[in-house]
C-alpha cells in the first residue's frame, strides 16, 4: 500500500452498518444525538467546509434541472403517435440550412418543444406554423406570453444558456419566476439556484431554500439535493444534518448523482458504507466521486483492494481535470501501483495538479526536480515549487526549503536565518523539522537567533495563500536527514 498523500474528509456516521438508511433510522439517530451522542452536531461541523463550497458561483454543486423526463417520454410517445396519425412535427425542427447557427443545445430545446406540443402541453396554431420553422424560440416566446407554464420554463433555460437568444440571466430569472409561481418544479429549482448563485438576481440563501423546498415537495431530485446542501451547511435554513441526509436519500432514490456523492461524503471516505454511493455517482461521471472510488480501491475501503481499479478510476477523474485524481494517478505511475511505473508520466500529472494549486503535487514536483526523477534535475525549480507548496502550509515543503537554505549551493544561497524560520514554522507538524530546529539553534549565536526571530515566514517564502487542508495535509515523508524524498512502498 502506498501512503495516502491527502488526509480524507472523515465524517462520523449515523448509519446502521450494511443497511440502507431509512427515514426512521435518521430520526432514531437524531434522538440519540439529542440524548448526549456526538453524532449529528459533529457530522455537521466536519462536513460544513466541504458543503458550503458547493454554493459558490459556477460550482456544479448547485444543480439546475435537466430537461423534464416527462417531456422526453412524451417525445417517444409522440414519435409513435406520428407514425399512426401521419402528423408532422417538422415545423418545430431546426434546419441546418437556416441562417441561424445550430447547436446541439438548440436542437435539444427544439426537441423539448416538439415533445411538449405532441404531449398536448403546448397547443399548435396557424400563427405558430408561420414562424416556427426558422425560429423555435419565437414559438416558445409566444406560448410563454400566453401563460403556458412549460414554455416559460424552457424560455428561462434558453435565456440562461444563451440558446437561440442573447444570454440574459435577468430574463431567465423572470421566466423561471413566472413558471415557478405556477408550480413548475424545474423552474422552482432553477430559480432557487439563481438565488443561491446570485445569477440575474441578488443573492439570497433564504430565497434559494424557499424555492428549493417548493420544488423538493414536488418531487424534483435536483432541488432535493440542493436543499440537502442548504440544511447541511445552515445556508438559508437552520442547520440540520438529519434533514440533509433524508433529502439526499430522496434524490438518490431518483438516481441523482450529486445526492449519491453527498451521501458518500456524509459517511466519510474511511467508512466502508460510503463506497456504494461513490460508485453510483462515479458511474454517472461525478468527477469527485470517481476519485473517491479510486481511493476506496486503493485502500480496500468498502471493496477489495485493487490497485489496477484504483488507477483506472483515477484516470477517469484525471482526464476530466480533477487535481486530486491527477496527483493520485501521478503516485500510481511513480510507484508502479496498478499500472506500469513511468516517472515521466508521474511528473506530467503532478504538473497538471500543481498548476491547479494542489500543494502536495507542488511538493512532489519539487522532489522530482531535486532528484531528477522523471525529469532533468533543476534545483531552482524544485525550490520554487516548494515555496508554492509552503505558502499553503505544507510542512514537508517547509522542511525541504529549510534544508536547502541550511546547506546552500543548490537552488538558493546558504542562509541560516531563513532555515531557522522555515524549521520553526514546520516544527509543530513535522518531527524532523523540530529536530533540525534544535540542532540549528545550537550552532547559532543569540544575536543570530534574535535576528532570525525578527523575520516572518512571509519574508522567506512570500505571501501565504489560504490553506486547503485537503491539498496540504499528508502523512510524514521518509526521513533521511537531508532533503526529504517521497516515501517508498
């Protein structure tokens, strides 16, 4: 087993081993917590940082509704109806000969309109036929203006995505609101997402939760998942992890991939029961879930240990740009774990993750440059990557920088004062750094120590960045007394 470089988000579990969680079980767990157990409050606190990030604008944690499944079903039924009746829905199709650029999204919007019309939701008339062949969006606008709820929702999606019309989030919100106020669950969810992200309207967690609640009550899986995040973080509602879990289970039962991933994270990556949820979400291309499945196979958590499977799942997530997966796949190539050893590939993957700010990848890349592992030796580049990692609080990077300054001549000039500051900064997290600090102090005069203590860590490594615990914490490296290498299997 090669060591895990990132400490997992560990969340205590309120679930019964090996059994699906039902509503009553959540209520039982809540009661247990109220009577002195540590379950719910600790789970909520540990999960809060993770889930609160899902509200960030542009993050896929807040889900908008996909095209309505009923409409897709209606489209299939409509095809059957057409064959029987000879009716022709061509008036709503986009023509490739049109002057308007046709995208796949445009086609899907038109198909949704066709489906709605064939299902009887949208009524056809002569005026529509006159414009629809070249401009299906105009048909939607006509229907929406007449109060058709589904058309209002689809028009909102068109404005939100810029499909067939100029992208306009405010217009999207207006049409979502019209449809939402008439009870359209997808529009209610999307309006909630607009409030959560501040897209086209002033950001309001309370309003987001209000609309998600209405949509969730109408059975919308995306809204159930979103509202679950709100309860998990206390954003717009009073924090209640048991309600979050209940909502995620409702959404997961409808095969909502994000909810499945959230359930896995609620169990915690070190809990065997998380694997089933991560696997379900991963199979639906949730990138973080794919990385989690790789970790489960790597460490044999919830599934038999299989390094080849681990590498395969890391590859899936790495191909989609996940920095953590790129780091872990780089480890696989570095050690030859589940895949043929290839130091050059490990360097390329570390570089990709480092470019995204992953502190451990920055540290590993520095080690690769220092020792010439898969790339030509370059002490200056090694030092630069360790500085980037150290700016995020990586203790091993701080240690290696301190050793480099203490020894001098490789990437930096000898500077005991800088070494002192770096060892001191890392000492609380790194035993070797503490030992190095004590040894260095014994060789320095009182005046030299006083001067070193006047320096800040920023004087040595530059401005510090916000620390991402998942990207910086790692188990101790193999200690050699000199520059620290990667631990070996």
